[in-house]
C-alpha cells in the first residue's frame, strides 16, 4: 500500500510539472521572437562586415544570448546567412509578387514599388550589396544562391516581356533578354548609389524614370508607366 501511495505521489508530481497548453504556445512564441531577433541582427552584421568577417559570437552578444543559444536556432553561420537571404526574398515575393502581373507596365510599376519598399529597409539593401560583391568568389557560401537568384529573376522577367510581345503590348522583335538584363543592372546600380549616398539619390524616382522611358521605347502604343494615384502616401503599395 505504501508502495502504491509512492507511485501515486510521483504521478501527481509529474502531473503538476506538466506545462499547460497555453504555456507551451508561449514558449514557441518566445522562440520565434528570438529567432527573428537573431535574423534581424545578422542582417546588420552581414551588411557592415560581410559574411567572412562577421562573428556568430558578436551576433549572439548583440542579441543578448550565448553563441550556444544562437546555435539552438541555426546550425552555423552559413545556415544563418542563407536563412537571412531566404527571409528577404520571401518578403519581396509576398509583398509585391504574390500575384502575376497583368501587363509589362504593371510589372514595371511593381518593381518601382519594390525600390520604394527597399528604401525603408536600408539594412537589407546594404547587406545585399555587400554579399553580392563577396559572392563573386565561387567558394563563397552565397555564390550558388545569388547565381540561382539572378537566373530566376531574369527568367521571370524575360518570360513576362515575351508574353507582352505575344499579346501585342510590346513591339515585335523586342530583345527581351537584353531588356531584362538592363533592368536588373539599373536596379542594382541605383541601389549601390543609394547605399553610398542615400540623401542624394531618389531610388524609386530614378528607377521609375528609366522604366518609363524604356516602356515608351518598346511598347506598341508608345506609352509609359501609369501615373501614381494622387495623394498616394510613401507607405502605399502604389507610391
């Protein structure tokens, strides 16, 4: 009987230590918040020092955790880097490219929106420029990522331009690959200029001007980008 009472007491003790469901959800929320803080901090470190000179120990210290705590969420510095890049790309897709563009003009307008959105994320833009430069080295951990990314973005753009030619929006004979490459080059070039001197470059306005001139040159109707709605705020998707 005493043995039965002992088993009962131990069972009650285990039951008392069992975390309620609400507490478990709270633990997950804390873990998600910590993971996001690590990602946000890593953006600033990769932007300032690049990948090779960044330190997991410094990133962890700036998050107020140990390096072991950081490694609970990410397997290492390369995993952290690729997670940061994946999060940034997911943001762009969800924010601006979740629906297929109905026309080349609409796509170009969305690209301008992306430039405006990037002005509100300076850390991401600085990191992107730093890592693209580093990743020219085939041994860099982000080399394959950026190679695939540029091929994917160029392919998407060329397909969209070719569709515009097919439906009569763009002039027959338009060199869609050349237009796609030029568009990416101007976007990246303006980002570099903006990072170096943010106050002297209106990145969305400069990009809009280029795409407007480009569209007037290659569109059958000779028309450029539609005007932004009057009174559109800087945070509006159409600003």
